[in-house]
């Protein structure tokens, strides 16, 4: 593979203008098409085969318009100065209702002046609107149109706020300042790493082209598959990080070869043959980890996985084609525009410096370093035991938003559970005439007797008379873990011949959590096994492959520990920009708990495992190359850490800067990923790669590179090392002497 990559890199370096033009055309064309034909997005959280999905399917059968998902909208009306029943206010509300009825696709409008439609203090009412024939993907536009139609009520001094059934994670996330902040921070790190502006701009330009191409393709795919609204932001976050990192590794290697006097085209060829191979394998581990989410049994999560994988594929392709083309076009001008006061000669990884000293220091005391690293990592991971999963509701939405205000008004008027009603649909053993049938009454009574149910609405029988629909209002908020218990208890209702199903947002997320718990061991096992196999193909060393997989799992512990501290324990949730529930306490605005969506840990695992493997591949490549030259394990570990330490640190700083910048997004899901990814990458590039991995490799000695002969014969020749350029330095085989006591 290294020879093939070397030829590709050399060709791109010689034909840089053509490669650059092609990439610019591809990126501009895909983004232009995406902007000209924006595709719809959908956060459909349905899971085939679950009870919530069965309830949703039954809701479509004969209950009339508005009962299926996206078919109903609520408008909250609040009178701050007195009861809504006062004549002037009541007329204003009725005028608003008349105006709403004229909006296209409105089938029925329920007045707030009905039983259950107005609060006990008579100041808050709910206008219920049921739709027929409207496009479910345009729910936001329809909601705004209905809200505008209620202006007659606002003219009378009433507050009218639209509410919808989506969660904060459903809101459309638009790109903005976080990307700019991330790119600027990355540029600063690159300037300090390389000492020249031209060199610093190469990874930035390559990453931007990569992200633009990936986002354009993802946007167009939204026309043929249901595309989650978080897809673009997740692809941008990961694409920027890996795109800059991969280009950084290549550029560092190229500048070191240039400093040694290697001609430009030959330097690019060698760079792509060696570091390019590491990029391909590193990207492959990320893609494998993300692809394993297809086994989670959750379509939304699976789509987020492969969509994010597209951004990684784009990053790998630009790294092994566009970056070599840019390096060939620039030649020695890659070192132009030196920054005064910063080292501009050589590369960001040359010489080793302090990292080589650290490697030697670790090699002399591996046991002490190993024990200290385990203690520190254990302390970082310990809070993960407090990790609390749940569902986000609008109580954690952005302060001042319509959805947050509607949530608070509903909770004040009708209790917290009114923001997440349970849709109960029962299949009956025989046909009934109407809701007065004794069996229907018995069903309503049984649902109302469930502990945690505050109120049950009047039942509705479908056209066939074989299904009954009613709503159960829990006593608790949708994000409260006790609401999940209510879902399970309602499903346990046993009446002769009656099958009870529970749907709605809370029930759907409950099923998602159950499915995640069931499939998580499978996904983790597949990711670890396939990633270890890929490393085995790359380095032909079973011990190294197994150890790398274990080390990546260790960094995950630190990430989940940080998430638990910030969100589950609440130590700083306000500091990352989360808006707390209404409280008069100042401390409560900074320290409050936030539930983490049930599918987030599995998605975070896949992303982090792949990204952590990136640094493992680059470190192991350098260690292996040194070991092949002289056969001394401890010395090879020190040299490998010395040659890659500064580059890996720079890459990690870029990743952390990008992920921290995305914490500023108003979306709780993006904040969760930003915190988890930033902490995990920081820990991985320092404690794990700087101390734990070198210590274990020194202790394992020659066992690191041991491979049974039968296995060596079976493994394909996919070396990632690219040692052809080092043949002059290593004309004789590596010595077989015993490892000396020191370095």
C-alpha cells in the first residue's frame, strides 16, 4: 500500500495545478448545489419493532387528522393582567381562533374555553390546532404561520407563544461563529508549530475544502434519506478536527525531509508513502467505529454515524491528494512568511527536544509511570459512575425562546407532565361502538390508577371500533427519570384481550434507551475487534493491536467522567452555556444537572475510539520505524515519542480548540459532544500517549512486535510504515541482541 500511496503522492505533487482545480470545482459544485437545492431534515426517532412505533402506527388508523406525528400544534395564550374570560380578552382570543381557521391545512381548532383547556387561575389557555395534508417537514414554518394568525390576541395585550413537540435536539442547527473560532484557534496553533504562515495555511485550506465537499454531499443525500438536523454540525466538528490533523502530520514529515535536503517531489512521495499510510489507517479506524453504529438498531444514530464518516473520508482523500498537490506547488516556499520570534526551520516534530527527554525518562522508570498514570486516569474516570441518562425537554432550551416560554407556561398551568403526555393506544379484542363501552371505561380507569399518572383525557375510538386512543399526563416532567417508570407501568396494564401500547416523545426515547442498552455490548465489541484487526494488518503485531484497543477504552473513561461532572453532577453546566430551569438561586444558575440523551454515550464512544486510534497509529509508526533500524525497544519508544510528541500535541491542541469552540452552540447535544471530545483528546494526547503507552511498551519489550509465524503468513501485506525511504539508513537487518538495561 505504501508504494501505491507514494506513486499517488508523487503524481499529485507533479500535477498540483490540476489536482487543486479539481478539488475546488468539486467543493464549490457540491456546496453550490446544496445551497441552491436545500434538502429537508428530519429527526425521526422512530425505532422499528418497538412499542412506541406500534402506537404511532395505530394512531394513523382511523383516528382522524392531527393524531399522527406533526399533525397538531399548540398555541399558549397568557393574560398577565387578569382572567382570559373577561369579555374583551375572550373576544380577542375568539378573533384569533377565527383567523387561525383560515390558515391552509387547518382541520380543527380547539378553543381554550373548553374543559381542560384553561388553567385553574384562568390566565393561561391552550389553543389546539389539528392539521390535515400539511408537509411534516415544514412544521416550523406552519407553526410560525399559525402564530402570526393569532395577532388579534396580541393586539389586546395577551401573550401568544407557539409550542411544538420537538426537543432541543430537534432544533435546526445552523453553522456560525463556532466554526470561525475553531479555525482561528487552529491557525494560531499551526503558526506556533511551524513558525511560518504559509505552512500554517496548508492544513487550514485542505480542511476547509474537505469540510465543504463533505457538507455538500451530505446536504444532497438529504433528498434520498432522512437526514438528522445535527448531521451538518457533527460532520463539520469532526471534519475540521481530523482534516487539519491529517494535513498537519503530512506537512510535518515533508518539512523534516526538506530540511534534510530531499528534493520537493521526492519528499512529497516519501511523505505520502509513510505518513499518508498512517493517515489512511487512522481514518479507517474512525470510519469503522462510526460504521458500527449501524448495529445499534436506532436509525437516527446510524445515520449520524455514516454521515459523520463521510466527513472523515473527505478528510483522508484531501490529505493524500490535495495536500501533496499544495506541497508540490509551493515547493520550498512552504517555509515562507516566517513569524518573528518563532522557530521556522525544520518541522514541528524535528529533533524531539523535550519529548525525546520525556521518552527517555519514562523508559528508565516504566513501573512508576505506569502506576501513576493508572491512578490519575482512574480518578478522572471515577465520576462516570454518576452518569445519568435521560431525555432533554424544553425546560433546558434557550432562555427567551418561544419553545422554552411555552414549556414554562404549560408547566405552570397544567403541571410539568403536560409537556410530555403519553399517547396510549389500545387494541381491543372486539369491536366497540363508542367511548361509553364498559371495556373502554375500564381501560381509562386502569391508566388513571397507574402511580405517577396525574390525569387521563377522554378516550377516542377509531373508525373500526377496534382501537382506543387517550392521553395520560404524568406527574413529572419529560426529562424526569420517573416518567420512564410511568411508561413501563402503563405498558404493564393487563386487561383481557387488550394490548396496550404507549407512544409519544417520552415513550420513544424510553424505547431508544432500552435498545441502546441491549445493543451497546455488540457495538463496542465490533468496534474494538475490527479496529484491533486493522492495527494487526498495519503492524503485524498482535500485542500492539490488543494494547492499542485497551488504551483507547481508557481515554473514554476520562471523557465520560467529565460529562458526568459537568452535566450529571452539575459542576459547571451553567458555565458551558446551558440555561437552567427557573430558579431564584444564583448557584442554581451555574450548578444544575442536565440529562444526557441515551444514545449520546454510544455515539461518543464510536467517535472517540476512532479519533484516539489516530494518535496511536502515528506514535506506533514512529516507534516501529526506530525499532526496525536498531532493534532496541526502549530506545525505539523514546525516539518514537520524541519524533511525534510535538506533532501529536499540536494536533491534539487543534482538536481541543475546535471541540471547545463548538460548546458555544445553543444545542445541548453539541455541547455534550464538545465537552466529551475535548477532554478525551486532551487526556489521550498527554497522559495516555505521553506516559501510559510508552511505559507499557517498554515493559512489554520485544513482545510488542512478536507475531507467530503462522499468523505472519496469513496476514496481508498492508504495512503502514513506508520504510523504503529509510533503506539507505538501514542497509543491514535490525540486530538481535538483548535489550540493554538503559536507553
